[in-house]
């Protein structure tokens, strides 16, 4: 079995589509304004004199786990801490959609980074051996290799220019990219921005209702609270 499939599955970054239906987070316009993108993406802003907050619903399926993206910009002269603890999702009946533990994601990140480094090292060795291999097979027809550029005397390692790996082609690159976008605690300095995906758990009782439910989203930036209205829509 492909080890990368195992690692990606172990990370459990995004929720799987629910069998027989699922929820999705639908935002309500803030001050009558909303940005709408492809595939159901929505974004609503709230701005004060000290902070700009943008809440984004990616439009993906929500079952045991869901995501929204929260971005903040510090417009004040003092830093503040921002992470999952500064975001709160509450349903109309008072149920809090608590943030998922980041422990599994952190373990997955370490595993994938380690395997990615091994793959990158192997890839670099292979690429820098290509000049010798090409000379040995110069009499054979050239077969293009995806992700590997043609080797010439001007681009070979012998000419002092090592062939570098294309990071986007290394197994696990997409998984790592997704992990790095998870919201974690970080100080936000004045005039700086921070944010990421807030991943939340959906209690079984909530999923069993299979009905639309009002959702309140509160984002704290220092002493301020930014409130957004939304709904957990069943589909």
C-alpha cells in the first residue's frame, strides 16, 4: 500500500463527505456586504478602528468535522494573540462547536515533513546523476520524464549547477501545504496580519438533527469582539 496514502489519511485534515447528506456553513451578509467566490465560497468582513476581521466559508461539506477560515489584521498600536481560542462557534441552542485538537495534525506534519525530506533527498540525487545516465544511454532515444528538465552541459552538476528538486512534485507537498494553513496561536504585531483554518468538531447529536440551525461566530482581537451571523445548512 502507498505510504503517502497512509500518511495523508492519518493527518485527517479535511472532513470527508457525509454518507446520505451533510451540513455546510452559510454566512449572512455583514452590513449588507458579502464576497462570493467559486464553488460556494463566501467571505464577510468586519472592520473597526483597531482590527479588520474576515470570516470565510469554503463551502465544503461538514459532517464529523468542519472548517471556516478566519483572517485578522491588527490596525492598532498594540500586539494581540490570535488563534483557535479567540474564535467561538455557537449554535442557536447553545451548543459550542469546539475546535478540533491540533495534536493529530502536528503528528501528521512531523511524519509528512520527514518523508518529504527523504523523497527530496532521493530526487536530488537522481537528478544530479542524470548527466552520467544520459551519457551511458546516448545511443538510445530520449524519453521525457515528467518534472525533470533536459540535461545539458550547461545545466549539469559537472558544470557546477546542481539540479534542484521541484518541491511541488514531492509526495506530501499538498498535505503539508494544507497543514501549514491550520490556525494556531500567534502574536499579531501592529499592522500585521494572521489567520488560517479553524477546524471544529460537530457533535453526533447535532449531525443527527439533519436540519438547518442558526450559527453565531465570535472572533476576538484583543479586547474587541467581532460578531458574525451564519447558519449550519443541511443539504
